[in-house]
């Protein structure tokens, strides 16, 4: 890759808060999987263009690869300047404030499945019994499982267990820990996500999905 401007054009808009919400997870963009790395920069051969956000920049990386035989292996997005920088092979990540990055990965290999994309958002039943990474935290998924124990917060509104896990993450970020598991009642439409500070038992349930923080 060279330092000249890329001819790739964007075709999708960025979701607000994509990086902070999906940090450490993976986004599926048109069949290509990218791991999100917030507050990171990459050093190496690069080309730049203007983008609306991280997801827009990811789409540009895909388009660049379609015409350049896989030349884009990672990318960075600088919000202050709305700049998307596409990097070739050999780029090294470093910590950087106000810059977000994503790294192209070939597949979701191994027993731990990184989960962030809308296509994978439900988790259950496909990820039952598996370890997943949701928003940078590792959880063990238990579909059709009810938890007993003590809760640490008022019930939250969530669409599925993956979204419920992000509430657990947010609680831990706000209070320095305390949420060890989460469960969602799929039969309820509101106040259906419970966060647990301790789990004393589990039981089979056709309407509840759960996940425990991997310690």
C-alpha cells in the first residue's frame, strides 16, 4: 500500500458508539470479520480517505481489498478529522487516544467465539455452552438456563442475552466490578435483564438465557 489517497468509497453509515460498545468484539461486514480495538493506532504502510465512522472505515477496507488483492489488513479511524487510514500487512498496533482501530481476521477460530455483529447478536441457541467475548469481557453462555442468586441492580430492558451482557459490562465499569452473571427472561418485553453479583444455582428453563463472567 502507498501513501496516496484510496479510491474506495463508503456505502454504510457508522453506528454511534460502535467502538466503546463493541471494544474487543468482532463485527461482520459483508462476510469479513474485524476485531474492534478502541484507543489504538497502527503503524505501517497506509493510505487515507474520509469516513463517517469506524464501520464506514471497515467497509472501505473491504472495498480496497476487492480491488487490491487483500492489501488492507487493519484500519484506524480518527474522529477529530473524520479520517480513515487503511494499513497493509506488518502494521503494529499501539495505544492512542481519540483513535479507534479494527483488525481483519480470517475466521472465528478456536473455542472462544468473539461476538459483536448483529448477525450473531442473539447468542442462543447457537452459542450454548461456548465462551464468547462481548464488549471485551469473556462469558460462558448457558441457553435455556435460569439462575438463582443475588442481583446487584434493578432489572434492565434488553432484546437478547448479548445485549444483557453489555449492561453487566457497564455495571462493572461504573462500580469496578460486582456483576458476575446476567440472565434474560425471553417471555417478558421489559425489565427482563437481571444482573447477578453471585450465583448459587442453576435450573433448566425454556424462557431464560444466561451467561456467567469467565474469571
